[in-house]
């Protein structure tokens, strides 16, 4: 060792007691910060719970009106009464005047058939009728002509010319 060492400086006993290590100082700062955060959290929760417990009222003047009740549900609905609708005539549908699940009344026009094919069949049937009537008239004329020829032959036979 060297002989030139400095003599120890006089330190008081109070200074030695108050000296702290850096880790102890950090612990104290951390504890103070945690306590401050805890106090802030408690105050915030307390104030927030006070405002949440009070009901929020909305007022309006009294009015008369209809009461509207809305019912929401899930699932499949089945009708109480189901009616099968049919037609005595078949053909191509031109227009449909009702939609699925519409309420209908007796005598209401539900659908309109395309009558072009029906008109064509009607015209064909009328033409067939006219042709049959012409054939009947022709047959009646033939019968009448044959009857006339028969009577003429009878008169000639009486006169012996036949």
C-alpha cells in the first residue's frame, strides 16, 4: 500500500443511516407509483359506478295514437286452413293476379289464361261444324235428288217408258 493514502473523511452517523442503496430507492418509487395508480383506479371505478346506477329517463308529451305490437319469432309457419285451387280449363297462364300467401275472396280473379290456343281450337271446331253441316245439307240434297229421281222413274214406269 502506498503511504500517500488519504485519511478517511469524517462522516456523521446520521448520514450513514440515511444512505440507501439504489435498489431500495427503486422499490420505494415503484411502491409509491403503484399506490398512486391504485388510488386513481379506485376513484375511477367509484365515479363510474355512481353514474351507471342512476336510471336515464326520457320524457315526451302524452299523445293519442294506435298501439303497434311487433312480434318476432323464428321457425316455420303452417296455415290453419289450406285450400287447393284448380281450374276446369287447362292452358298457358297469361297473368297471375295474386301472390303466394295473399288473402283471396270468393269470385276473385286469380289468374288469366292465354286464350290464343283456345280461340284457335274454337275456330277449328266451328269450321268442323260448318263442314259437317254442309255435308249434312249435301246428303239431304242427294236424298232429295234421289227421291225425285225415284218418283220420276215411278211415273215413267206407269207410263212404261222406264
